[in-house]
């Protein structure tokens, strides 16, 4: 694991659960940086827009995170 148990506990204490519906955007390309999300259940597809074309580049599932770059920068 990349985090010690006490670090995980600190993150969980500050975390907020949110629910997204099918087809709902979690993060939009080009939008200002926002929070990091960790999927607890379900799946999400990562899409990238370039030159007017939308291309799926990944699928993420429970335990995986998105938006971490904004947290790290």
C-alpha cells in the first residue's frame, strides 16, 4: 500500500460520499482542478476528447481513483 493505515484514516475522516448516476460526468476534461474520487462501487469510463473525437481510454472500478493529479499538484 502507498499509504500508512493512519494516513488512510485521516483521509476517510475528511472524505465525503457522493453518488453519480449512469452517464453522469464526474470530471470534465479542461475544467478547473477539483477533488479526487475513489470509486466504492460501480464502474466509470474515462473518455478523452481530441479534435472533435471522443475516445474511451480506460475503465475504472471499485478501489480505483480519478482526479488525483489535482490533489498532487
